[in-house]
């Protein structure tokens, strides 16, 4: 059962979940190509060499199509856009590339909120939320395996409210389900 995280929304005594340092373009003298390669090396170490583990399940990786020698998931995690064909690199996503594997590996930390949802087309997802940083990690559940799908900072208040309502509804449904047992 995915009943994780602090179930209350307001002031909590739950220990804060520390995230790794950002990796910034200025660290590479504003050389975007060097920065992109450094971000990719972090991704590769955390998702290819050492695969994250979500609550005992090791993650797979969507590798294809490989673009410029880099796995598809990498590009999806560092870019944004309405359609897959028109995504652009996103500096905020790139800076936070270290956050996703830590949130996945430590998803049972009481500070993090974890829930399931089903999107249009029947896509089963697991969401991991860091409230203070307004950062969301999305995993796709393919039944026999999980895939890291995307991760991004949520910058719109209405999206944050929608996610928190979804989380609260999920928690309520799990509590009701447990009470029936």
C-alpha cells in the first residue's frame, strides 16, 4: 500500500527531507555544453549505473530513442514542453537532476508525500512530492517494472493545489479501504 508521507497539510513536526545541492550553469563558466555533459554524468551515475530503488523495486529506464548518445529519459527529465516533439531544455530541471534519485530511494521518508494516480489513457503513475521545494517526481508503473518518467518543480499555485487535492483524495480512499478490511 502506498500510504506515505505526512498526511496532514499544515505545521508538522516531521523532519525535513534534505535534498542534494543544485548543479548550476555558473559552476561551468556558463559553458552550456560542459554543463549538459556534467548533468548527464549525474543522471548516468544515478539512473544507469546505480538504478534507484522505489520501496524495494528497482527501476528500469526508457532508453529509446537515444538522442545525441543520451537516453530518452534523460532528455525528458531535463526538458519541458506541451508536446514530445517540441520540448526545450529547462534550466530548473537540469539544476535539480540530483533530487529525483534521492527522493525515489528514500520515498518512505515521512516528509515526502507519495501517491498513485491514473491519467488519461490509463497511465498508472506513482508521484513523490517534496512540499518545501515544490518538486514532483513521476514514476510510471508498468506492472512488472517501474520507470522514472519525469521530475519538475511546480511553479503554478493552481497545479500545486490540484496535486495536493489528488494526494488528499488518495489518502482518504486508502484510509476508507483499510477501514473496510
